C-alpha cells in the first residue's frame, strides 16, 4: 500500500500561491483529453502507471530496506548496483546514454560500493532531506566515468522515485519545465542538480496534489500519479 507524500513541508511560502489557476484548469483539461477518468482511467493505468508501479514493486521485493541492509552487510555492493540498474532498465525512464554511463561507473568495486552505500543513505538514512540529497548528488559526481557524465537530473532522481514514490519525484527537465510553465508555477530550475531545485519540484508536486485532490478521479495515490500528470502536460508525446 502506497502512502501519501506529505505536503506540509513543501507547500509554503510565496511560491506556493504563485499559480495561474486558468493554466491549472487548462492543464487538467489537457490530461482529460487523453484520460477522461483521471488517475482511475483504465487506459491511463495501462499506458502511464502500470510499468512505473511494476518497477516500484520489483524494487520493494529486491531492494526494500531490509533486503538492502542485508546486502550491504554482506558487502554485496555489485549485486545492489546491478539490481538497481536492471529494475530501472525495465521501467525505461532514463535515456540510454544515462543508463550506460551508470553501468560503466559501477563496474569497478569502488564505484559499486560508493553507489550502493550512498543510495541506501539517500533512501533510508538519517539526516535532513537536504543533507541526504546533497550527499547523493556528490556521490554520483564522484563515481568513475569514461565520457558521458553521470550527474543528470533523471539519473539523480530516478532511484528515489522507484524506491519511494511516497516521497520522491522523478525529474525529466524539458517536460517538467513545460508543464510548470503551462500550469503557472514558477519552477526554480537549473541544469546542475541541487537541493534548491529539487525542493522547488516537490513544491510543484504538492500544489498539483492539493489542486487535483478536489476533482473526482484525480486523487493522486503517490508520486507516480503526479509524475504521470506532469509528463502528460509537458511531453511532446502528448501534443494535441
């Protein structure tokens, strides 16, 4: 059972009210053009939600917190890295160059160890969300690399999204920036991953949930629904 992400920590300040509600209504109508039943629409379930939900369930089975800790305790860092990459590849959320860059980066024992230990700390460790996010970005920056850089927004956010859609949101920059613009939210985006940008993304997600919860069929179960709504708004796949 998924738990609803908390909105109290992100939905605050002037930015939370800086929404063009005409844009919000247009955005919802665009989603309804494709999926009239909202998040309960049968076609939506098949087209947008099912493969992301399936990847999350696979993650829970293979890299849930208890299983993850056991693998860490046995020093199975390569197994953790390989499993994470395999589950993501089934979801197909990353570009192929991002996936290949990560695979290359965790081939070495040192790379796999860094990835596995810091991923667990990001998902389940102690400390503030700010500190854990910054440490995760730094760990990805420190991974060995050949040519393609490892630190992209999709790669930084995909594993949090797959592991904990109650809390974390996947960021595809182009689609998300367009969705925020059309919705009327001032998304504080920068290409370099940082907590400030991620916090702005979570604020956008909280506003979406607050607004959509009022509409029949649009009560988001988790960030999978929120990310899918953003994708429908901003992706060229959904240009009417």
